[in-house]
C-alpha cells in the first residue's frame, strides 16, 4: 500500500530553511510570505488493510519520521486501486 | 604497580569527524581511550562514553536522528540508565537529544549559516561531573563549528530545565546559533549525561588558542577516577 507522510515544522517554530526560501523568492520578485519547508516521505507499506497501514505509519512517525517537539505530520493513504 | 588510567570509550559513527581529536585530547589528559565502532555492542570496563562531533549518517532526516538506532547507541542507553557518564559533543549532543537521553532538540542555526569560531561560555553549574574543574560563573573560550546548534524546547520544558538547574553552560554575549536562553550545554535530570555544542576537544592546547576545553574533559576524567574503587 502506498502511503505518503507529510512532515511540517509546527506553527510558531522558527524555520530557517523556509525563511531562506522566502527571501530568495522575494529576490526573484515574487510577492510571497509565510514560506515553510517540510518533508515528504513516500512509503510502500505491507499491510492487509488501510487502518493497519495507517497504524503502522503512525508508529514510524512517532519513532523516526517526525520529532514531536518541533514537527507535525499528516498521513495520506493512496486510493485503493 | 601501575597507576590505573581512567578508561573512556569514544563511539565512531559513519560520518563522525572529531573522534580522533576527542581521543587525542582525552589521552593527553591521561585517559586510556577505546574506540567503539557504532556497529559494536561490546563495551568493557569504561568509566565514560563520549559521542564525538561530525555528521553521522550525513545528518539525513534530522541531525542525529539515524545514529540513535546504531547498536552502540543501545549500549550507550543502557550505560546511561545505569548511571554511567555520557558526554555528547556537537553531533553527539544532537544524537543524545534524538535518542531521548537528553531533553530538547537542536535546530538549524537561526542565521542560516554554518558557524565556526571561538565563543565565550559561562559556567552555570560546577557541581556536575563534567564541570568540577571550573569556577562558578567562569568564562570559557571554546570553539563551535556547526550548522544545527540552535537548542529548542517548548516553554514548559524550558521552565523545567531552568528550575532543575539542567542548563550548565550558556553562550556569554555572543550567541552563535540563536539557541534558546543562550543554551550551550545541558545535563539530564539525573546529571550523568551531558551534551554541549562547543568542542572542548579542540581547546586543549595553547597552540589551539585556548586550553579551556581541558577543564571540561579533565572534570570528566576526575569523576571517573573518583568513582573507580581503589584496588586493595
């Protein structure tokens, strides 16, 4: 089962990378603000049903993919074909 | 009769850089150093473990996030849980935070640039095994060299750290990375695990501009000797 995990810096947490991207975009003439840079992790998960896959990925997030002090995450399961 | 030297293990991860400098500095201060490859678990008769600086696993995902799964880290966690002395320098500090052996997390420097220079530190505690050779309030000159040294904890955790006296070193005046409350080094609640971003192993010889790092590493060696039972 294909699963995507979107990891974001939590609101209020300073994101130097986002700030650098935003400043660069402004240098290029784009009127932008609020740039935040996160991380996308695509996974192939062995699971018999979506809820099992979701539970498994929840554990992956807690143990490795996100640091709960500074990051939030969203889990997205691909539509079943 | 041979005098026993304090034994210290220095763990080497793929991407560690300062393991040999740490070993050299510790040996110069009288220690016997055992290099522990990250895939090993065997650790015999050491009084302390040092996690050196560098870029373990290329800092992939988050600095220190992958190294914490090394077999050697399981041993480090057991050692720390048993009261063993563990010192994490720079990347070692990041690994200890990711492993949950120290609170908080180290984030990219707020100024977005890698910093590599001497900084002034203020000693906040001298009753920790890692700083006994210092005077309270003493200023130390020790270099930093990192891109992710900005210590962060939420307001609740920061209050907890302040109240428990777990902040043992602060940047004095010049905060090189935007670290919260000028935090340069902390200890765990039990006091046997310390992490700091500055590199004491790079400040142990007058040729390097400062010998203040020897106060930190020397304190650690003193504590090992103090804990070692004298053979009858």
